């Protein structure tokens, strides 16, 4: 049995192939649920659970699933797991369940879940598959946390609204002055697109700089002249 | 020595074009001060300083020459259009953030001078209207004892919808309405018209877009008005109200984001007029000029592609 580099698998899902910033998969929930930090992170946690479980399940069953009908089988497995999660959230986190609404059942149709099942779990053993699914989910959580936090602060001036749904007694924090008028645009759908575009640009800029630095190291520290 | 025709016109520099546009806005600024008070002057200064600061910051970040682009006056035109389009009663931060969005996002993130798909001033207006609808709908009053009032377009729509009144009875309110459209607004419209004619005379803009827009808006509003003059305002009202004249000569004619072919300009302007009318009369926003501009900006590549004039020497058979 070959050994798997779990660190590499994690880094791949968390950063290199980040679902929101590099693969641009599952954008619908990313854009729709990132109106606040708590909404975004809660949906991301639900997605992490689903992705880890569905990757592990499919990986265990991968030799039993006929190749020709694999997609419907994958979807059935994912849908079953999502239903379990949906009912669990309805029972134990009812208020949060009401806020997230349709987006919990819609995790089934999130293409990042199916994409990882198809691209990774169907070809690899259970443990690395579970780690891959979870890492992709954590990458999604990173995007949803930053996006949700930014949009919430810009749009309303406070952070962690709705935290009492998860931690009873906790309260939202007022980040900006109380008379902040609230930049409603950030909460509306166009704000989501623009904020996500800025995040992608920031990631690309960071990676371009790193590449540039590596290149300079390789050619012996000669400063490159690239002024236009 | 005598030269024979044909003559080649030296293309106008960006600085001359923008300088003429600024000069053409001066009558409107004068009318604004006369009718609504001097608050607009502070707003113009604020928008100009913000625009220059943002422009300098973005030029520096993009490694472009500062002096060349800062002195071409294009960013000052954007700033003045924002200052004139925003209510003069708006808080300072509304103008500053709107101008910053126009210069940083709508202009430079799209590639800078000559590259912007959307009219920067109208992007600023649309973003701020969506974000702060209440602040963007309150305008200075033309009456000395009142500070703010609804715009004539808003007052007319609210009166028609909520009170079920007729156009004539709503317009009897002399504090908001004047003889043509809004009290004070009609002078502003006249001043924009004068400035716009100056632009055509100086060949900064061609006649296609203003004429197309004005004729189309008059035709559409005229049709509704003839059908039911109790519920729909007259063409004169629509031409003299809101941002019609500002749009016709200074916004829709933006050389970068507007259509460039002669036939395309007419189509662009007429479709914009239809959108302005629909948004004004059946929509919920104070005016339709900004949204009409942005929607039509998206269609410009298509319009331009379909309306290429025939290449000289061909008989119009160069299909694209």
C-alpha cells in the first residue's frame, strides 16, 4: 500500500485547489450564504461533515459501484448523508436551521461535493478520501468566513450576529461605531460577487509575488527590471 | 501656399476634450447655485479632491506616469458628474465613497482611461443608490425656507400611486413643481441643454446620442401622455425633469462606454430613453438615467458589432 502525504492533501484542498478561490465550484452557496460570518461558517461546517462522510462512504464502496451509473449512485449517497444532517440540524440547531433554510438540503447539489467524490474518492482509499473531503470543506470555510465577516462588517457594522443560535448567551460584537449607516450594498448579491472577486485577486497577487520571489532566488538575486 | 482638400482634422487631445466638457458644465453649476444654494460648490471640490487622490493612488499602484494622467482632466469630469448627480444634501462621506468607487473600481480595475466598460460616475450613483436609498433620494429644496424635498419625479410617482390623484392635481403643489417640471430643476435642465449644445458646436460629441435620446423619450412619454394624460406626465415634463438633459449630453455621450458607430449611437440612445422612461414611471428608483446607462453599456459591444458602417468603397455588403 502506498503512503499518502496527508499534509499535501490538506494543503491542496485548503489552498492550492481552494473551491471558492481556485476551482470556483459551488459558488451559489458561497455567494448566497455569506451575508454574515455565522451563516457562512455554519454552512461550511455542514459542508465539511457532508464532504468527509460522502468521500469516505464512496471510497469504501468504490469497487462495488458500476462505472456506468456511478454519478446517480454518488448523488444518492450524498443526498442520504445530507438528509441525515438536515434532520439532525432541524432537531438540535433549529434556529440556525431556519436561517440557513434551503441551503442545507442544497448541499446535495453543490458541485464541489460531487466533484471530490468523482475526482478523488472514487480512486483512493477511505482515509485519504475523508481527509481530502474535509480539507476541501475547510478551504470553503476559509472563504465563507472571510467573505461573510467582511460583508457583515461593511454592511451592518457588527460581527458574529446570530452567534446565540450556536453558543447560547454569546452576543454579536459591534466593530464599527454605533452610528455607522450600514453599507447595504455589501449585503446584497452584487456585494458578494465583488468581495469574492477581490479575494480571488488577492490570492492570485500573493501567488504571483511568491513565484516572482522564487524565480529571483533561482537566477541569483539579480533584481528584475519590469517597469512599464 | 494653399492646401487642397481633403483636410485631416487633428484629433483633439484628451485634455482639450475634458476641459471643454468641464467648461460646458459651468452654466449648470451656475444654475444649481442660483436655484439650490452654494452647497454644490463644496460638493464639487470634495469630489474633485477625492477623485484626484484616488487617481494618483491607483496610478502609483499600477506603475503609470502620474503627471500625464492626472492633468488629462478625465477624472475631474467624473468627479463633477458625480457631484452634480448626487443630492447636494448628501453627507460628505457619501460623495467621497461614491467617487472612490468610481475611480478605483469602475475606472482603474477595468483598465484605466479609455478601458472602462461602464460609465464610472453612473456606477458610483447606482452603488450608492442601492446602498443608501434614503440619502440618495432627498434633494435640496428650491424654496428658501425648506432644506430638503423629494425630487419632482418621486413626488409625482408617490402622488399618483398612493393618493390616486391625477397628474394635474399632483403638480399643483408649487413647492416641488414648476411650470415645466420641477421647481428649480427646469433651469438646471436648460443649463445642461446650453452646455450640451456647446459640446456639439465644439465637436466634442456628435448629435446622434442627444437627438436620439430626446426624440425617443419625447415619443415614448408622448404616446403614454396622449393615451391617458391624467396618469402620465407630458413629454415636456420628462425632458425637463430629473437627469434627462444631464444624461442626454453628458452621460450617455461618454466616449468610452457609449456606442461608437453613427447608427449604433441612435439605437443606444433610443433604447436608453425607453429604459429611463420605464424605470421612472413603473420602477421604484428616483430616476432611471444611471441604471439605463449601465444596462446600455453592457449592450454596446453587440450594438457596435451589428452596426459597423460599410468600408469606404464597398456597397454596404461587408457583413460582420
